[in-house]
């Protein structure tokens, strides 16, 4: 797919981090962008900067997602590109014992379900609705559209406390190939990126010594990933017409030891 002004894109989680970097990269090539996010201040500012449109969207809410697609399509047309960056995480052990009191607690199931709903169900919800819209388009150079999802190295190498996060991202990896096969006859490609430790807003609250330790744990290059590097790979997946059904790690060869 040639990335140019004839193409429209929806980026979930597009107001910051990986999503914002991807939106900037696409817009720099002329692509019309719609940003789905809950952060109105950042989303509106970035949409204005890029000449795009901001849609306040909660990916766990059906009506919110429907309204977002309706607004974006009215503003920039039916998207041929969907990049799913909306997601979050938590860190809670499955069951644990308080070292001071001896009290035993387990992972609150509502918090487990929340991560699944955002990272996995929310991603699938946006895929299904975007793909249905793409199917109304005529093919350009043999394809109607392309989708890039965001998983994590935790999908394959989860650490302590990451049961919900790893389950959600493992689900994103697990559904990539079957969805690519579902949509193959409709000429829509689907791929997934598994980022390692990236310098995103989720990391910005961490102390410098923690960031430095995490950076040092990456074999090569020994640093945090930059959102622009994610955006570069996402755009390659979108523009390379033979890239389909793939789950690709972007992690500096990290295999984190248990902490």
C-alpha cells in the first residue's frame, strides 16, 4: 500500500506514545489520520498539529467505538489503515502474602478483566468494525486495507505480576493469524508488533535508576526503544504488501530474567 494523501488511517491510543508517533509518521507521508483516545487535551492538540481529527473513544464501549468510526469517516473518509495502540497494564501477583501481616490476597478479578477488555477485546472490537468498513472499498493495487496491532514481549515472556497483561497480549498474538486468514479474500492484511521496553508515557513516571536498569537489560542496543522505531516498523507492515499474518518482536533481543 502506498502511503499518501489518498489514504485514511485510524490510530487507537493515538494521543501519545506509540500511537502518536505512528500518527506523525503516517501524516508526514500525507495520510489523513484520525486519533482515537480518551485524552481530549492531547488528542485535540495532536490532531490540530497533523491536520487530522480527534475522536474521544473508549475501546471497551461499543457505542463509543461506533461513534468514533462514524466521526472519523465523516471527516476523512473510510479508513484503509487501522493501527491499534490503545492499551494499558497492571502488576499484581496471582496470589500473595503480606510479609508484615501474613494476610493472603488474590488478584482482584475485576482488575484482571479490565485489562482483558481494554487490550484484547478492545483491539478485536476495533479490528472487526474497521475491517467491515474496509470491505466496502474498491481495492487499490490488489488490497483494500491493512491493520497493525500492538502486543508485547510479555505475550511470550511475561514476568511476575503480569498475568492479566500477558494474557491480554498473548491473545492479540494468538488472533493475528486467524484474522489475517479471515480477511484474506477481502484483501485486508493483519500484522502485530510485540514491543519490548519502550520510552512511552507508561515509563515516564518511573525513577531514573529504574529506567537505567531496564535499558541496561536490553542486549543491543542497550537502551529503551523509541516510539519512532515502532512507527517505522508499523509503516513498513502497512506499505509492504507481502507482510501478512506476522507477529514481530521489536525488543533489542531482550529475554528478561525474572525480577
